């Protein structure tokens, strides 16, 4: 543990990371370098990846009835948009 990061308040050190404060409460302090530890990066990457997957899955489910009705043929997206415009008129 670095000497510069020691607790400045006069606390009793119970173990390497556990301190007892002046009020009698045990406090646990654990330090690690966030820039050197890849776990933070992988966790953020997983959260963003799951968010993107949920959005893509939602878009696929929303468009599924149109795909079932009109299929994946060439030009169907243009025809589909025209049909919706005509239906709105």
C-alpha cells in the first residue's frame, strides 16, 4: 500500500484494508488502479453491447410483421413505404 494514500484520520488499523474509526465503526477500504485493471473496460463494453443488442432486437421484433407480410424481395421497402403513404391519405 502506498504511504501517500494512508488514512489521515487517526484510525486503528485492524487488518490490511479494515480500519476502525473514532466512532467505533469498521470501514473497509480497497484500492486498485482503474486504468491498469481491464475488468472495468470489459464491464463497460458488456453493458454497451447488451444495450445495443436489446435495441437491435426491439427493432427486429417491431419490423417482423411487415417482413412476414411483404418479404425480403428487392424493392419491397419502397413499395411498403408507398403503401403506408397511400393508407395515410
